[in-house]
C-alpha cells in the first residue's frame, strides 16, 4: 500500500498508539484517559492550540501552515469511544477492562488522525488551518452534536470537514468514497401499551396489553414492506418487549422498544407518521391506550458532491482508480453522528478497507473484531494528502 515516507517511518509508533488505546477502552463521554492521551500527543507534536473539554470530553488540536496567504480551514474528525462488549480474542493488547472493548475500530481511527497530526505538524507545508477533531460518544450518536452545541465550528471554523471509518470485508489498500446518502438516520421509540390487568384464566375481565402489543409489532413490519419504495431504504426493528411477571397474570402494561432508520429525510418523516398511526389505531382496536416517546437521534449522513469528488481525487492519486469505489447502490445501513457535522459544514465520510480474510470475516460490533494495523499508515497518508491538497499553498 503506497504511503508517504514520513508516515511509513511512523508505522511502529502508530501501531503502538493503537494497541495502547485498544487495551484501555472507554465508553460514551467517559473517555478521560483517551482524551488525555490524545491531548498529550498533540501537545508533544507542537500543535498551535490544544483545547480539551469540548462537548464534555472532546479534544481539538489546531495546526497552522507555514504560508499565511489563505484563511481556508479544514476539519478532520476521529471518534474515540469503545463499546460495552467483552473481548473474546486473546490478543497481546486485548482489553484490560472487562465488558468494554474497541469493537468498532475507533482506536484505529484515533491513531490514524494522531499520525497525520504528527506528520503535518512537522512539515506544515500547507496554507491555512487544520482542525483535528477527536470526538467522544459516537456509538450513542450524541458526541458530535454535543461538540457542535459547545461551539465547535464557531470556535474552530471549517470550510469542509472529513471523517473515515474502517470496513471489514473491503480490501486493504482500498477506499469507498460515495456521494449522497451514505448512512441512515437513527430514531428510537418507546411504546407503552396500557391496559387492565387480570387473571390469566379470565381474560375477558381484562384489557390485554400483550395481545395488543403482538398486533402492533406484526403491523409495524408492514411499514417498510408496503410504504417505502423498493429503491429507497428504511428499517423498522423491535429491539425489546417488556411486560408481565408470571404465567397466569395479565399485566397492566407492556413496553416495546423500536429502532427506526431511513436514508432520506422525507422517508424518515413518513415512517414516523405511519408508526404513530399503527400504534394508535391498533391500540384503539384492542381497547387499550398507547403512549409513544419518539426520539430522533441523528439525521441521514449525506456526503456533499464537491467535497466527495475532491476526496475521490485524493484517494485515487494515493491508491489508484482501481482501488477507489465511487459508485455503489447503497451506503451503510448503520447510522453515524458525523451526520450532524455534515449538516453544519460541507464534507465527506470515507470508508477505509480493513481487509479480507482474517480481517474480513468479523464485522464491527462483534467481540472477535480487531482493527487491521496494516492499514493504519494508509489512513494517515490519506489525511495528510487530503489536508495538504485542500490547503494548497
């Protein structure tokens, strides 16, 4: 894989950073050790500014180029948080914290951006300002918005912002850089069905919320199948059902947890409308009451065209056109709170191949997942070239 010489020289150091982060995973906003690790490295690299505590535990490092003829600024973002998963692989650098692990590769993303920061702080062969954004709590889709609400882009203005994510099963040495929608919105709904409890032997004396819940769950499966166009994308999944304590008692209430995703804002709104209608009218038909706590977490993530074309060009120059996928029928069915940043600033979210074979058979969010250290230098080289090209002196 072609990389910049300065990055190649850092390969062992980048890997050591990644292994240290992997061994010490932290969740959500409680990424204090990770944030301190990042801030200390950025200071040691000679960043012009290192600001901590943005959006609770976010970190931003600022590097200004040698030339001073441009006011252009770019943002590069990495996520820092891990997942509440117990690691099963016996790696030399396996998680030292039971029940927590870097099962999504954020340790790799952080190490990649640190490596790019070191190389760019050393050379400063660009004109403008580079903002290095290290974000907490991506997994709960909250950290990006928290940083934005804490004045991220007012304090560190960006003309464009970029992020990357590894992808198992995509060949190492390759990128996917797709225009338009690349991940789905994410919403959750807690549906509470309230009935009248009673004896299991006398259901006619009760208003059964369990039967009503079963009817609602079944009806929800029609939302995507019968209301979403075949060339569009949406997902409605029931994640939990809670109600009842024993076999012979009809409970007073049941709670259903629903996860909703969509590729387009219009589809997102339509799906919410249909869910509300189905829940309300099905509950009414069963003689029970329904309450819906519907929460929109993050919008669809949409890569802007000009910035995507720019990233495609950079990646093509780095690895060749044959290793850059620029068109695909679908993006990611998951959700990503970098969407909030793209709602504020034009930009692009890139996919970095994590490899096939050993690294392709285990998807992210799996207790057997691991980031492929071989792609660390390529990810860093991509950020260096992208920043230098955008901030051309």
